[in-house]
C-alpha cells in the first residue's frame, strides 16, 4: 500500500495543469480544520470557497467502476466503507460551512472534470454576488 499515492495522482495532476493553463489559481492538498475535523481537499480555491476532490474509483467505491474486493474482504470491505463515510462527512462539514464541494471521479474525461470545477467556481461567484 505504500506505493499508492495520496497526492499528485495522475488524474489530479492533469486536472491541476488544465486549470492552471486556464488561469485558475488554487492551493493543492490544503489542510482545513472545520467543526473539529481535519479535511484535506486535493484542490482548494480559498477565496471562492470551492473544495475539489479527485476520487479514485476503487478507493472511493465508484458506482460505475468500483468493485468489491475478492481477497482479504475482511480488511478491504470495512476500509472502503470508512472511506465512503469520511467522504460523506467531509461533504457535510464543508457545505455546512458555506463551501462548494466538487467531486471528480478519476475515470472522468479531463474536459468534463474542468467543466465541473468551472461550474463550482461560477456557482461560488453567483453566491458571493447575492451576498454583496
């Protein structure tokens, strides 16, 4: 398991490169402490309050490509359930604190992922203009 990266995965790096090329500026692997929880999105737009997670299909149990482990089920099944629960709690804490959460699956095309993030940023801009 040491070979499995937590940050700088290929889908994450590709997305960051594409966003940067479009002129978006962000923080990567930014640690946030909200409601006593430590949350670490892959890409964070701090001023716009948008948190982006790039989720792996196996680790986050993708409904399309995720699969149940066939060996060592006693270990993997609870671990994957904990990952899903942690994702759900992170979404709740972030949205409860006024953040927009964007979750991108690793199998999504780069164009689709960029569109999802851009939509989240646009939604953030609309929220801030309503407040002002």
